């Protein structure tokens, strides 16, 4: 039988600061995930000008394939990550080819509806493959350390570190490389880009793959952080991606990232101070408020 | 010159509409030769979804917007009706229309700030409201009993007659379907309806001609949510137990699949789509377990191969021209923003009148 | 000798088969209404397996007065609308004499009016919402309601173990709300107020915020009103936070998967149980052995409850015949039936059963010893 609470009770005032600090840490961790998934989504939207409802399911598929590699093929976490990246990139390409490329000439609504279709299909397919239960990696443990009386687990550090690394990598890719320049040019004005000889078809495909694999990595991170893998794990994060993207400004990559962190922190403060059931209400409430009062979000261009 | 007597005109009307009358008769008399409660139940659900699909069709099909959160209004209607009858003791006959009105009020409240948005912004806000509705339904336990849902919703009582079997519900939904169909038809074939089509085809042009687009969008949104509320009220008193889960955005997506399959922008598409997507999973056993995947695949397939749906934009008519009628009673065509009308003597299409 | 035996047996079979046809080998059909797909599919599966095991045993012993029993499965997906449709299908099939189901209370209750008006027994292994059996004379359940489960756990934690400061965390669905309510009510009657009660929505997986809030109060005991998947997450996160109150939860968490997912984070967790292999009674041993042999895995509470439902139904049919109305009467009269989940007597549609106590010790489920 475990001992009674190891953690000694703090006087009331310290307890309050304690809660705040803890929730901030939680918020930053979750915010990292939101930032990653919003980043991938915004990358896709910014370039193709189209919303993909299937992003959450790509996130989920990344996580599930990574889990399968580790659990059933005795892969290491690096193999799992690699498989997740490949799987989500491939999935992204498939969605792009079927949902956007083939519907180039169609109104945007058709592509939107196809991604809704993909979302439904992927979700239910995942349930058929992996079942409805929640899966975990047995014996997955993380150590932790103390800072100012708060325990921070190594997992939280890893999530934040990986997120920041990826953000940096994307930043470099988009702004410092040839490929990045091509993507930006296409995003800004694909007709002009086409006129300049850029293979926009390839750009679209690559961007979708890139955005999707970011989603897949985010999925892996979340899956391993909570050690919970299940077929509906992508639905809500996918929707939160919309919230973050809109809040940040539809076409602003940096905005999406900042918005992701903001949402993560606000959610956890709401949970800490009000109630856990209100978590989603805050994020979606923010979505509605932004759409109504400032559709271009925090950093977007004038709509 | 037509010198038809009243009798002849009456007979002419019957002949012209004979197919419609036959269909009406078949469905009106259905409970006489379909006794199995299980099959009646399926027809009833088809009826519910026909009303829902027709109502969403007004927004997505006729006005050209994309609302993906329609289930919220379905839910508002259901909860309203449940609470009106349970908590306030109102009779069903009053609760039914009131629920439609309450749903419409929310349609107004939600439409006001969002219908001036365009494109993806509007779409995302409809999704957002659907999600928020469900969250509120789960969390506002004082009002909705949260995830427990509301059970024991009373059986409808109309003029002292309490519903007993499936046939009673069948006739009620039959009536609601006719009501929705009839009023929608009148709406579409009025000047109001033409304004909607103008908005769908070319919004900026419509504006310049003096059509206050937001005004019309609001109106159609409110009307559409009214029907959804009616459907919700029926559902509540039919299965007599409702919970937030029944009205999530997945339910909204099901409606989208119905419109995608059947087609929107006319009256037969939603009917066909709703009927197909409810009936098929019951007919084919392997579909029963995989209903949602089926709906998702339908969405994908239709968008790829026939994104207008099976019954695409042109309006359809089953009218027959009796030999003594000289008037052209063909379908209406949409050519850009020109409307060909059986009343106007304007251009006739290249002779062909049936589709 | 062997050859003689086989020839003898085969001849016997040849002679017996036509006679078994004469016996009206028309089987007796029992319906199973449960979630076979969707979020709760695994529980529907356990129901099915429990029933199947019981049916195999019954059929091997010659069936019920010569008639074999067979199962007809209807998938309710844990959706009340679907449950009503399944109920409709079942009552319209004259061959089905009774129905076992549903798993969730909301489905059982949605289907109840249909069974009631068709005068067919709806026997739920697991529905614990107090209102279920009030919906009709044909509604029966094999598990005590949450009116009993919550108080049992509260008495255990507060009276027996003397915890004075308790908090609760529970899932916000019909089951979780009810189970929390009765726990808290009993705690209050025992003199322990529970100011901190945190709920979470199904699908939530990050409990650190809630747990941080709870921990501030420094409770000695924590009641976890959730199923095994969420409990695994909650306890793992508690461990990460070094938050170690005494944990107690409803028997729904009894599953080898809980330990598999949570490891030593659930060491010491307390739960009630109707079925546990270590409760040493002959019917328990028979069930456990048969289940493991047939399905190559450990059974759980739900499989046991469904197994019992089938046996109780078989007993009723044996006594009063395979008639829908008769079954109702004979079930209602059942007293002290030696069920795997405890001696079963019906009071109206409800059962009176005693709970046992189990805990996780050294990484395994064991009977609780104070």
C-alpha cells in the first residue's frame, strides 16, 4: 500500500501560486502540441488556401502507426517516429492527390467535403484496425525533477524541446531555403508562381506532406506523453487546430504557433480554476469570438 | 385559345400530377400494408431525415452557403420540446411548433453575427456552434441533465388521442414531411426563392441589383432552423430519450453526406439522399455495422465522381402534359442568372422540356 | 475396444438424431442487445462470450428439456436510438423469447418501453441506473444499482479504513454522475463532507490540471468514478505528480488491462467485485476454468454477469417453459440462485447481492485482506 500523500500541504497562499505555476507548465506542454498541429494545418491552408478536416485523423494515424511499431514490432522509439513520419506524409499525399489535385477545377466546398469524408473514413478505419479500446505501451515510465517545489517530468521537457526544434526547423526551411522560397511564392500567388515556371503541383503535394507529417509527429508526442493511443485521439486536437489557426491568423505560421500556446495555457488555467469540463468551451468559444469580431486573428492579414 | 371548362381543367390537373398523386397515395396508405413495426420505424427515420435534409438544403443548396453544424438546431428543437412538455406541461400540439420557433430564434441569434462572414469563416463558425451546443448540453446539467440526457419524454397527444403505435408516428412525420416539402416549394418558387438563387449564383451581382444578401441569408437560415427544430421535437417524442450525443457534428456530417449523395438545390435530391442513406444500411447487413464509414466513402466518392449529387441542380418535375393542355409545363432551368419560368413568356429552351 | 466404442457411438448418433428432431429440435433463441461496435464494443464482446460459454454448457448437457439454445445478436452501439431499433427487431421475431442487454443504462432504458409493451423480458447484466427497473414489469437487472455500489465503497473507505478527508474524480456521463452521487451521499451520512468533486468529459486524457486542483486539498482518499482506461491514465498521472492518496473505484475497473496500462501506479487500488476467481465457490471455479479454456483469456465482471443472466434465464425456461410471459414470472420468483456473481434473489426487477472486496497487490488483482 502506498504511503499517504508525499506532498506536504502548503499554506493557502502558496497553494494558489503553486496551482498557477503547475497549470502554466501543463499549459505550455499542451500548447506545444496545439502549436505543432496548428502549424501543419496552417502550412497547408496558407499554401493551398483550403481547409483539411482530416488533419486530426492524420495526427491520430501517425500516433497509431508509431504505437504499433513499438508495441508489435519491438521497434525503438526512433523507428516508431520514422514510421509515423512516413505514414502521415504518405497519408497527406493521398489526401492531397484525391481531395485537392483531382478537384482543382471544383469549388472549394467539394474539397472541404472530401476531407470531411476522409476524416470519417480514417476514424472508423482506425477503430476497425485497432479496436475501440485505449492502448498503451506497457512499462513506459518517465522520470522527473523538481523546480521551485513543482515536479516537472522529463516527458514535458521532451515535448517542449521537440516542438521548439521542429519550429526552428520549419522556420529555417520556409525562410532560408530554396524550397521554402518556392512554397512562399506559391502561397502568396500561385498563378504568378506558375507563370514563373514553378511546378505548383509539386509544391502543393510537398506542402501537404510536410504539414501532415508535422501532424503525425504531434500525434506521436501526445500519444507517448499520455501513453494513451486510441482511434478518437485526433478529433479534438484536429478541431483545436482550427481554433489556433483562426486565432493566430489564417495564413500566419508564427501566429498559429503563438495561438497554439495561448490556447493551451488558457485551457489549463480554465481547468485549474473553473472545471475540467470547461476546457473545450474556452477554445471553441475563442474560435467563435475571433470569427465574429476579428476574423483575421491576431497576426493575419486583412481578410 | 384555351376554352377549357372547369371540369376539364380539374381533370387536366389530376392527369398532370397523376404521378405525384400516386406517390402520395402509396405513402399515405403505407401503414395499411406494412404492418411490421421494424419497417415502419425505418420509414419514420427516413421521414425525419428528409425534413432535416430539406431544411439544410435551403441553406447549402439554394443559398449556396456551407453550414456544417446543422445538428445543433435539431438538438435545440429536441431539447426544447422535451423541456416544454416535461417541465412546463405544455401539450405536444403546442410544443411542436414552439420548438421550431425556439430553434429559429437561435438560428437568428447565431446567424446575426456569423452570416456576414464568408466562405470558410462562415463554415467554421457553424461547426463551432455545433460543438458549443453539445458542450453546453453536457455541462448545463441544471437545464439538460447533462450527459444523463432527458428520459421519459411524453408520448404525443393530439386532441386527446395519445399515440400508441408506429402508425401514429408515421402519419405525424408524413404530415411534417408534406408540410416541409410544400412550404419549401412555395418558398423556392416565389420571388424570395429567386433572390436566393441569385445569391447562390453570383452574390456581388445580386447586391448590385438591390438584393440585401445578408438579409436574405438571415431569413433562409431562420426558416431552415425552424424545420430542423420541428424534426428535433418529433425525435424527442418518438424515441422519448435524448442526450447530447445525438446532436454532434458527426450527425451534421451525416446530413452533408445525404445532400452530397442525393444532390441539393432542388427538392428531390435531399429526399433521395436521406432515403438512401437511412435505408441502405438496413438493407445490406455489412453496412449496418459500418454505417459511418459508408457515409464517409459516399462523401468522397460523390465529390470525385459527381459532386452535384445524383439529382443535380436542375429542378425536376413529374408532371405529365395531358393532350388537351397546350401550355408548356416543363421544368425550370437555371441559366446563369436568368430564370425561365412557366409563367413568363420568355425564352424557351431548345424545345426539350423533360429531363 | 476403441473401435467398438466409436462404432457404438456412431450408431447411437444415427439413432438419436432422428429422435432429437422429433423432440422439436427447434432451438430456443435468446437475444443479446449490446454494443458490438463503437466505443464500448469490448464490453459487448465480454457479454457475448459469457453468454456463449453458458449456452455451450447448457447445450452440451442436452439443452433445456431437449431444446438447444441459440443466440441472436443485435448491435446497439451504445446508442439509445439503435437500441430501440434492435429492440424492435427482437420483439417482432416470435422465435426470440427473452433478451439479455443492454450494457449501458441509457440504451437499456430507451429500449425498455418496447420490451414492456411486447411483454418480453429485458434482462440487463450491467445496467445500474436506479430508474431502469422502474420502467416496467419486464425489466430485470443482474447487478445491484449504484444505490448500493457507491455506499459500499464509501463505507469501506470511510468506516473501515477511517479516511476523513476524501475527494472524488469522476467521468461526466450518466454512469459516472450516478456513481459519484451515491458515494458522496453516503460519505456525508457517515460524517465526511466531500468539497472537492471534479468531473471530466469522456475522451479527456489530461488529468494533471484536475489532479493538481484535488491535490491542493490534500485528501487521504480519492474515489475514482471511471472505467479502467481513464483510471489507468488518472493513476499514472497521479504517480507522475507524486500524489498518493488511497484510491478506491467501482468494480468496472476490474480488468487485467488496468494493470497492463498503469503498472505500479494502481498498486493498492481498492474496488468492489461481484465476480473474482479467488472467491472460492464451485460455480466460480467452473466459470473461470471454462472461460479461460474457451477464450484463452481472463474473464471479467461483465462476462460473469452475462453468464449468470443466461443461466438464470435457462433456469426460468426450464421451470416455466419458453414463453415470454412465463419467463417473466419465473425470473421474478428466483431465490438464492447460485450465480457466479453471488447468490441471486430478485426483488421486483432488482437483485440483492453481496459485494466482495478486491485490490491490486504486487501487480496482480487479489482478494482484499485487511
